[in-house]
C-alpha cells in the first residue's frame, strides 16, 4: 500500500474523529472521504437514496467486471465525545465510540490500494466505495438496499473496529425497532382521578407484559426498551407516554414473531387503561447471511499480513485504560489473527450491513482498533479510535480488505463459487 494512501487514511480518520457527526448529519465526514477518493481518481455521485450524506465513488477499468463495493460508515454516537486519554473525560457531545472514523477511512484506503494493483496489472473491473450514512440508527444501507443501489455488485466488502483481529464469520442480529405512543386523558391526579386515563400506566403495563413475555421466547431473542417521554408533574394524569423498543434475534422469523407479540402487549395495555396506542416501525433488518467461500478466502489473505505490533507507550496506555475502565483482560491487551470458526457465530448486536448480505455475497472483517475487553459504544472505545492504537487497526483492515478483494478480481472463480453458495447451490 502506498505511503500516500496511508497518510490520507490517517488524516481523514483524524479529521472525522475531530468533527463527529450524528446519523444523517455527516456532512463534513462524508465530504472528507469523497474528496480523498476524488483526488485518487474516483468519480463521485452524491445524494444516494435521498440521503444528502450518502455517496458512491467509482473507478472502472476494461469491461468493468467484476464490481467490488466497499461499504464505508462515518456516523458518530451521541454523548460519547472523549479525549484520547486513559480516563473518562467527556462533555456530552457526540463521539466515535464505535470507531466509524476508522471504518470509512479504511474502506477508502482499501479501494485505493485495489485500484493501484488493478492499474499496474491492467486488470478489468470496477472498484466502488459506498459512503453509507446512519448505520448507528440502522437506516442507511437498508434504504440504499431497498432502492437497488447494491444490486449490480459482484461482492460487498467491509470491516468493523473491535478488540481483536478476525474474519467476522458472525450472524449479526435481525432487528425490529419500533416506537410505541400512548394517548390518554389528562386530569387532576388527586381531585378527579376517575376522569383521567393514564398513558403512562399503559406504557408501564405494556413493559410488564413484555417482561412476562421474555419467559416464552427462544434464548436468542432480545427485547429492550426505554421511555422517550417522561415530562410532566405527578399531579397530572399523563395524557401522553412513549417508548422505544429494539426487538432482536439471530433469525428474522423469530424477530418478527416476537415483535408481533410485543405489539399485542401494547394493544392489551391500551385496552386495560382506556387509552389509545400508535405503533411506528422505525426500521428493521434481517440477520447477516454469511458466505464461507469469502470467509476462507479473506482469512487466507489476512493470515499473510502481519498483525500490528505496539509500542511500549501504546501498551502502557492499554494497561492504564484497562485498569480505569475495569476490563478483565489480565494484561493480554492485543493478539494476532484469531482462527476462522468452523460454524457461524451468533452475535448479540446488529448492523444494516446484514440487509446487503441478502442482496449480494458480503464479507466483513474485524480488526483490533482497541485493546481487549473494550466494549463498543463506550468512552474507552472513543479514546482509542482517535489515537495510534486505532490507526494501526485501520491500516491493517485496509490492507486485508484490499488483498482479499484483489484475489476476487484476479481469480474470478472465487466469485462464481461465492454466488453459488449465496444461491444455495453448494
């Protein structure tokens, strides 16, 4: 990989880190990535799928086939701004507690490296980078996928920062995300309680019902909620209350079944309290469809690329942040490439990449952009995403993605096999 590409990745990831932007507001972040790719000879199309902050960067050679797409992300999380120090220092602003400043930059770097090799060897094909907004709110790629933006890809490639290096041979969860809004009748809670119909009572009864429902779903089903409206003094019967629910499992069929039963809990609560409920689906996605052909190919390439090594200062930082945050890594802060699992691994988290995996063969890698034990969506993840530890993981991920994608272009029989597996033909 050219030193110039590495420098560009470092600069753009640092810029995005220092300018964190929430979902669908990633104007600087998406613009910075698109500018780097345009400078490297990619043609830029902006405003995909109705998102101002979505783009496609494309470079084509020869007949244009195969078409390899890298899926870049760059949205931040609310409340996770953090200085790059080993103790919690936050001021409530957004921050990259999921490492998306690194994620998008590595995808851009991998695309540039792949383009370089194809140009040098006069290989036909198309390299694309999709700037995908709003992953944290599980919207971006779902809407893009619904509008057919990924349909002509030969394969999709991406990665995610984690605390270890591996091929992500994982089943990310199928999710249904909903808002429940209850409408009642306000009244004086002491003088005229009989006139009131409490929307808050309805929300609470719904949650009680869901908590009983937990006993009667499969072990992989997760149902969690928060109240999104709790305003008002206690001497007024609440006329409005609302909750947000995430309903998840490792199979869409189980998620959909649990979600329908949660809806029934809401309707029953409204009936019991004489209130009315509105149910809004915010978004939903399927589970990840893994591809063994791609997993083995990319693992083979990852095994040829040395995993990052760390300086004494970086190891000291890892020790301090582990002690401060209470990580139980017992002094083993970083390791090399982990073995590829024989069977897919169910994860208790979700991503909108999953819907793309049902459209085209998709591969996701993981790279250590933080020390072992660091959870995502945590101040310690933000701290490491903005420093040399995170950058080393980013560069490693870019090199691994570029190497695997090059094999797909150079040896298209792997793509044929991946598609046969995708279609259930082998």
